């Protein structure tokens, strides 16, 4: 009897302790497509299992532009969410406003410095303190294809360079199908554009032109060739592309309506969520000319300063969960990305994921590892927005000559 009541007291204490430490965690994110929603549901599951209340704050719109606008208005009105999907230099901008929470206690306890590639850890820190928790590594310079479409059109395999790519595109067109599935937001245009710049000019040229924003590189013959190539790709897209979401473009490849899509590996998350099998129902390969390079895109969550102790505990648990092995595996298997945490077992990942891990490591050594501009990893948001607009204007308006397009992009790059 005594024993029982002791147990009951202990159980009651556990419940009380759980209740006292659990908190509501409001998470702002833009993962609303099929594959994305499945992935974020895994984080919710882990947090709920820890006794926290997950308040989902999903803002639709691939690439996160809408989410960024909503976040600004929430923070300005003094009512920030507990956590928000923020990445790259935007983390530094938010931290410099003094609104982000310091995650060092969690980072130290969980040994983040030892578990993260330095290139990633640096982005998560402001003045040496962790202010964001990284989720994954997405590779942006991928091209996806439907093998049935390639077969029907008589295309032997994934094109390795632009000569092969345009020969394949021409065959797919002749077979009555759409060579390139594309959508209509500026980040989608830039996703293709940066892969073209990387494929045409190589990693050093990519760094000079799109990251250092060097005017000489931006107005060079290599940039001219990049813009010509980019425009030629446009001629293989369908007229209904403007306004289309990226996942609907992926669906066109899935359904055999289109041959290729230039897109980061969140597209793989879409294929997988639809039950498609890599190497059988869809193919992945580095975008033409980029086999030895890797544009990285790291998703991360920054936490906002909150007063409530329960909420703070939930934030610490969220940060620890994000970097934990359980989440890193299950989330990235669904999302199409690879774990950001080093030395994870990759047995359950498919060939595209394994190739991504191998290439991440080898390009980090060779100098081919570069941050994605299209996905907010490289330059300040103001310049990024301006060059994205200039690139999309060029893409959407065939009357803008290559020379003028180049001038407009170079001018936009000077935006402070
Ligand atoms: C994000 C991905 C997301 C994609 C489409 C990218 O910028 O990093 O996580 O799936 O946009 O929404």
C-alpha cells in the first residue's frame, strides 16, 4: 500500500513537473506543399511527445517571401512567434534588432560546435552566440526528370552539359511534351538562373558575380553567355508557367507532362510524398555543367525573445529536438534534404541523398561549395530582392535584350 502510494506521489510529481515545464510553441514556417507538410508534421510530433503544445503558423508561398512579410508585421507589433523559419544573412539582420533569443545553453549542452560544419555554425551565430538552430542541407543545383518522358522522346540519359540539355529539350518538344516544367515566382526563376551561372561559369565565377557582386564579372562575356542560356531554357517552358507554384511544376514532371525541372531537392520530397520511387519513377542529377559544384541552402529556425518560462523551455526543447538524431533523420527523409548534423547514418537515404552528402563533402574541399542566392543564403536581403527582380524581368520579357538584362542586373546588384 505504502509502496503504491509512493508510486502515485512520484507519478503525480512527474505530471506536475511536466505541466510546469511544458509550454506553447508557436512556429512560423512556409512548409505547406505535400512533402513539406509531411516533414514539418514530424517536428510537431516530437514536440507534442515532449508535452508541448504546437501552435502551427503556416504561411503558404514557396521560398518564404510571404512568410517573411508576415513575420515582420508580427515582430513590429510586439507579438513575435516563439520560432520562425529564417535563414542565411537574414538571421544576422534579425539578431541585430535585438529580438532573437540566445540559444547557447542548449547549443553547449548538445555540443553543436562539434556536430555542425563550421560554414553552417557561423551562419547560426550572431557575435559568437547561437541564435538559430539548423534543420537540414538542401542542394539547389539539381535537375529532376521523368524517365518515361525521356524514353518516349528518345533521350538516352540525364544531360551533363547544355549542348546535351538543349538536344534533349528539342527531342521532348518534338514528342509533343513540355521540355521544362517551370513556375512563376522570382525565386523559381533565380533557382534556375543560379544553376545556369554555375554551369556556364563555374564556382569561382558564381562567387565573383552572384556573391561578391563584382561589377566586372556581372558585365562579362561569361554573364552574357549565362543570360543567353537562361533565355534559351525559357523557350522550352510552357506559356502557363507564370504564377504557377513550384510543386505544381514538379507534379507536371511526375505526371509525364514535362521532362525536366530545375529545382532544389525539396522537389524530391514532393515525389516521395506521392509514393514515387527514385531512379524508377524519377531521376535526379546535378544541373548541366554543375557536377563538381554544390549550391547549399540550409533551413533553420530562429527563436524570438519571450518572457514566459514555459515558452522559453519549449524553445530550448525545440532547438534541442531540431538538432537531435531522431528529427534529423525522419525530417530529412521526408523533406528531400540531408541531415545538417555531421556523422549521421545515411543507410535509409536514397541515391540522390547519398550523392548529396558525398558531393557536399567533396565540394567543401575543392572550393565548389557555394551558398544559394535564390534561397537567401548568400547576400543581404535588399540586394538579393533587387537582383531577383531584375532576373525575373529579363526572364518574363523577351523584348529586354541580353545586353540590357545584364546592365539591369549589374545595377540591381549595387543596391545597398
Ligand atoms: C526552402 C525549402 C522549401 C522551398 C520551397 C526553400 O527556400 O529552403 O525548405 O521547401 O523553399 O518552399
